[in-house]
C-alpha cells in the first residue's frame, strides 16, 4: 500500500520557520521526482519546489531564497524547510511523487497558516 504522509504544518507568525516532512512507503522512493505543492483557498494548486532523483531542484519564484527542499533516500522522506514565512504562504501543502512530469501519487496535505 502506497502512502505519502505529510507532517510539520501549523500556525506560525510572519517571519517564522517551519519544516515539513513527507514520509513515504510502498514506492521505490529513490526513483521518483519528489515535490511540494500548495493550494490556498480559492486558488489553484501550484508547484512550490521539487527535487529529481539526481538532486536537481526547481522552485517557484515566490519561494526562492526562502524555502529549501531536500530528500533522504535512506528514510524515504522528503522535506521542505520554510523560512521567512509570509501571510501569502498560507495554504495546504501537498507532497507529490512523480515519474518525469507525470504525477503518480499525492499526500493528504498539511495546513500551513502564517498569521500574527
């Protein structure tokens, strides 16, 4: 059974930091491009960051310099370190596993709320 389980979301003040984790099971983790997407109320889901099997990364312009994606193939886990958080980062964050450009699996999402 395939599982992608996000954790680490919560309420944080502007300027604060959070670290999201996505623990996977049931997939050949090292073979997948792993990504983080987010969806704010009333908006479409958008790519935040992704990392290929080889370690290449891609970030949305809005998070460059503030967010860092990483992966631990030994733990089958992908992370998203989020620093200098802004109110506009408020969204549900989803973990994604893809083969090339094709999404294969989604996690259930974790809420991130940036508010004072």
